C-alpha cells in the first residue's frame, strides 16, 4: 500500500496541479512552488514504483521519509498551533501512516517476492 499511495499522490500532483500540485504548494507558502511540486511528484512516482516492485526499497523509502517529514512540517504545524494536538493528529493520519510505512520498509527491507531479494539471492 505504501508504494501505491505514493504513486497515486505523485500522479495527482500532475493531474490536478491547482489543487494538489503547484497551486497547493503556492497556497501553503512554499517557495518555487511549481518546481517543488513537480520535483516532489516525480520522486513520489519513481519511489512509489520502486517500492511496488521491490527494487532499491530502502533507498526509495529514505527519500519518501524525507518527503513525509517535510509534508507534515509544512502542512500540519499550523493546524497544531491553531487548532491543537488532536485536530492535527486527525488531519495528518494519512501522513503518519505513510511515514511509518516507509520507516518500516526502511528497517525491514523488501519482501521475499521483491526484485531486491531475487537479486541478492542470485548474486
């Protein structure tokens, strides 16, 4: 699921740029919003695919962890300050799930059906 959600979110940054891509990045005040949204979208697509096929999973998850920490800091800090801990926790549940899923995969590595495992066992 981690790879599928990142793939989907990355694609949506290009499919719906005003609400989920550059427009959203500009709305929350990020500099160079168009570049940053496209850069992030590309990383989410590439790393999502890598996680899905089980190739370079730990490296992909490292990038995804950085993306999720930045996303939480950029979008949920204001909610925490303005509306409190529980509202922030509710609004960031998907972000935390994706962060923790990525951390799990970073620690555990790819599964037995992954390309990483097949190459390590044959190499």
